[in-house]
């Protein structure tokens, strides 16, 4: 009986340990947005594609990556980072004003910093590809 209880305890412990160390069921090939970036987490692991959009314009802008779930509003004075694990190519980036009018539709490199300033109808977009 003692031998049986020891084997049963070992089996249950093994099952619990397997569940604790199991990898999460996440598709790492998709784009995602990091809303709360901290320097500590960025220093630990930076994904291969890491595009930052800075909005210095008077109004909110929408950042869209076609054929992906990325369609986020970036308020004036804020930024968002678009990431994708395991992808080293260019990303098609679409920027729209609050009225849905596209003022930027271009491919950017994987570590681009895109800065938007101005006002609706008179936007200026600069792309810093220094870290590409």
C-alpha cells in the first residue's frame, strides 16, 4: 500500500509540474501592440519587428497593419509599439486621421520609429530607420 501511494504521489506531482511548465498556446507569428512598454521588459526581450509610432499631431491618428488585427488609436502626445516575433521584413503601415482618411500608406523596416506631427490635412510623417 505504501509503494502504491508513493507512485501515485509521484504521478500526480509529475502531472502538475508538466502543466506548470507547459508553453502557452500563443501564435507568435502575429502582430501585437505593446501599450505599456517599460524599459525593463524591452531590455529583456525585444521582438524581431518592433515599430514605434509617435503621435505629436493635434488629433488622434489610427495605426493599421493590413491583414492583421492591428487597428489602434494613438492619442495626441502618445505612442504605440507594433511588434511581431520571428519576422525580419518590411511591414505595411497605414496611418489615418480621426475621420478615416489615409495620409500614409507605406512599408517600413522592422525597427522603424515613425513620427507624426501637424494637423488633419497637413500631416508630416518622418521615418527614422537608423536601427533597421
